[in-house]
C-alpha cells in the first residue's frame, strides 16, 4: 500500500514539474537593482560591442535574435553578469495575436531546452506605426492593452516588458475601468520602457513624470529610454548631435532623480557605441 501511494505521489510531482517547465515557470526574476539596459537590434555585432556594454556597466540587454541563431552571444552576456531579454515586435500582432503566441511558445521551448538563458521577453509593438493610426487611435491603443492582458493571463510566469511612447495618455476603458493608457500598460506589464526620447535630463524626466508617478504608486518599474540614432524628425529627440560625454552626464542626472529600481535604457547598441565622444 505504501508503495502504491508513493508511486502516485511521485507521479503527481513529476507531472507538476513537467507542467511548470512547459509553461515557462522557471523564468529568472528581474534583479532588484536599478536597470541600465540597451536595445540590441543587430545580432551580428562583434565582441567589441559586448565589451563596450560591460565597460559601461550595462546589466540588461534586449536582444533581437528572432530565430535563436546567436545563442553563444546570450551565453557570453550572461556569463558577464548581464541579463538578456528576447526582443521582438510587429505592429500586425495588434490585429491578430496568433503569430505572436506561436513565437512565445517557441521561446518557451527554446529557453527550457537551454537552461533559461533568456530572462524574459521584451516587446516593441508600436500602434502608431499604422498608417491609419490617427483615424483609429483609440482602437489600436485598446488592442495593445488587450494584447498585454491576454499574454499575462496565458503566460503568467514569463516576464513581459513593453516599450511605449511617453505620450500614451489617452483615456481608455478596459474591463470597465477607465484610466490613461499608460496606466493600463503599467498595471499589466512586468516593466514598461518609456520612449522618453529627449536630449536632456530635464526634458526626459518632464515627459515621463506622469508615468513615473503612477508606477511608483502601484509599485511597478519604469525605465526611461534615451535615443542615440540620427533623427529625421527633430534634433531634440536624440543625443546624436551632443555625443557620449554629454549624454552620460545627463543620464547620471536622470538616474539620481528616479525612484529605486527604476532605470535607464539606451536605443540602441550600434548607434550608441558609434556615437561621437
């Protein structure tokens, strides 16, 4: 009788372990220290870029490697104490989530087979990229909020980050709750990354103040983004003209004024490393 009960118990435990593994329940947890991250869109950059990230105290990389072709890079980065998040994003997922869910499932399969080398998924889904965004603004933003909530329910143990513009303050009703869109996103995301693209600490903090205040009130994390690429819009969105030294000074000011566990991220690795001094 004892053996029968023991076999049943071990069978239940084994099933639970398998279920946990399949749903990605062994994801790493984000570190509690302040975030200093970088978007890494080019998955073929040489070792010098990773060395540059390490020398600048980067502790998170958002790495675009759609088909998991550069596993060695992820291993190298994690061995150097950097958490790597899988960076993906297509605006079309706001119309149909099928391919996104397929990607998340492939991520779970890959990560479970590779000792969970990725710390989570970083989503760059920008509703304003649609040509008819001005005409259907509310619907696209609602769809983004719904997408985030759907992923949270279906994959509760995966870390999901979201990039959002600093101006996402439209009043949206979701699940009978009306609040600014950024608040809906902060509520459901594990971490929100603001495209607070301005070329001074004062301006970056100013365009982000509502999100910072709300995230603080609900004990969530917000990371302020800095742009380093040449801009076709206006010079005030990027540090491209000012260069590394000035940007570093400004980002230090931002870090000092942010609440604990918040942080800064730079867009993106190649343009940052190539930026003039």
